[in-house]
C-alpha cells in the first residue's frame, strides 16, 4: 500500500523513475511523451544537463539561507535577470515556491499597498469566471473554476467574477473580434461601477487562460482596454502568468504580445521547469516604494522565499532559453503544432475549437460541432481521453467542468520547448 496522499485516492499510479528529454519513464520501462509538461511545467524536458550541473554546483556551496537574515547570489541574479525581461515598469521581484503562493502574495500586497497610500477602503478583487489562480484560499477565491471552488465556498472571501474573453463561445456574429474584445472588457467597468469604484483594489486575469479553459488567448485589444479601465479607476492590474508565462507563448511574458504592462505579474511553472519548486511575484516600483516609505516591510512571507537552490534552477532555465533561442523555437514549433492539430482534427465532429499561442494549445471538445453543444455532465470525455492517451504513452492535460456558466471539455497541450517535429 502506498502511504502517499496525492491528488487521487483511486488506485495506484505508475512510478516515474527517470526522465529523458521529452519523455518520462516508469518503473516498468514504459516511456511517455510529455505532451503537456505535466501541467505546463517541464518546459525544458526532464533531463536538462545545464540545470542538473548548476544544481549540483550550488548544492555544494549553499542550499538555503533564510531571507530574514540573508540574501543570496542566485536569488539576486535571478531577480536582476527577470527584471531585465519584465514588462515596462516592473522592477521588483518576490521569489516564492509556486503559483498559488505568488498569487496569494499579489492579493495581499495589493491590499497592503492601498493601506500604505491611504486608501484603506479598497479591498475588493474582481476576477473572471474562466480562470484558475491557485488552490490556497485567497487564490481559490479569486479563481472562477466552479468545480474547484464548490465545496470550499463558505470559506472563500467574496470576489466578483465577470465574463472572460472567450471568442469561440461569446463573440456574436455581428461583431468583429475587436468589437467583441471591447464589449467583454467593458464588463469590468460596469462591475467597478456596480461595486463602487473606491472599494475595488485589483483586477486579476490570465492573459491566456490555461487549466480552466484550454489555452484561450484574449482577442487583440481586450487587455489594452482592461489596462485603460484599471488606470481610470486607480485599480491594480494583476496578470497571472503562472501557466502562460516564461516563454510558453513564445514570449517570456505573454502580455508582451498584448502590448500592455500590468502593475503586478505572477509566474511559476516554467520558471523552475519542474527542476525546483519556484514562483515569483513581480511588481511595479511604485508598489514597492509605497511600502518602503510606509511600514517598511511586506507583512507576509514564507519560509522558503528566495530559496537558493530554486533560484539556481531558474537561472539555469533562463540561460537555456537565452542561449538556445528557445523563444523563437517555441513560436515556430507552436505554429506547426497548431497546423498539425487543425489538419488532423479540424473537421472532427467533436472538435469545436483549436486555439492558443506558442507551445500552449487547447482543443475544445463538443458533442456537436455545428451547434457548439458541450458534452453532458457525466460523459467524462476529458477523463477518457486522458487515460486513453496515457495508455498509449502520451501525457496531455484534459479538463472538463463548468466554464463561464456552461459545461465544457478541452485538452491542453504544452510540450517542452525542445519538442521535435517528429515528437
Ligand atoms: N495560476 C495559474 C494561472 C495556474 O495555472 C496555476 C496552476 O495551475 C496556479 C496559479 C497555481 O499554481 P501552483 O499549482 O504552482 O500553486
């Protein structure tokens, strides 16, 4: 009997014993092509030589020094490098251990910021129905994934959820994509007015929605309008790039393609590429400055902030991306993946939409392609695909549930950046 308490209590999973590039290998020697990097994590595959060497070297020097007492070279170096690539104005980095911690930190920092600048009435968060921001209570409250929220609802702080930008289902026939994007973004303004503008502190969204909806990018202009609305009302814009950031879309930060800069951005997954648990909250200088001029410290923290081994892994990941020009590769391989999916499945009666950016692609499954009717609850089409693929030696990331008030199933593909044409 396994004593591990993992995700599922149903049966024993195979034991992963080794990684080889884009493949994972189990104890029976079976090889699995990692078509989703787990959950969009393993962007360099599973046996990267540079990351392994960097971790060995750092382990021989220093594994951990508590950030209450020390900083470290790997953490300082990583913060500098992330700021170098960051969206305009972002110049401070808070290194945590994963995505939920990054989002939780963002929400608390937003609150403390408004306390410091003398606007204590601002405490409300607006998010979108099609979103996942993590499983800790603050992040879960912000997320719109009904299935993940349901049984914890009484414990979640009240959050407003507006419609996502979901062109496949929500654009009307008489609208262009841009007109639709403006209409969707303007829901934010209506919600701010409804709540009372002075009470709202932040709007949080994923630029490309990941786990909840299968790589749904915002249409052109949507995030620009969102940025304008946040500025108009003095509300902080938090972009959650935990899944879509760190090169996944072919840009180090997905919002680069949308031509905007947030007040805060969260990253994780691809940052450590699975070699170490690490995430980061990155913020505009004005937020850091307000806290420095006021309380003098962020009233929050986790034991493993700025962990030297985790930062070392992330530095090595960045070096791989830089030296192998992996962003260019992601864009090229992403186009090929999209074309292959379209030519293979584009006319399939149960495939409604194939979308995404870079090596971040989603296939939406429907019972009827013409009417876009979703599969019924209980069909569990996503679970069947997951196990059929797994049996055949392919890891993909299918999800099903209620999305934006409607049932939906999709398969997310997020292969390592090093994936070859053949693979
Ligand atoms: N935010 C987004 C967009 C995510 O996709 C996830 C995880 O899937 C999280 C936050 C939570 O990250 P973690 O699982 O590392 O806590």
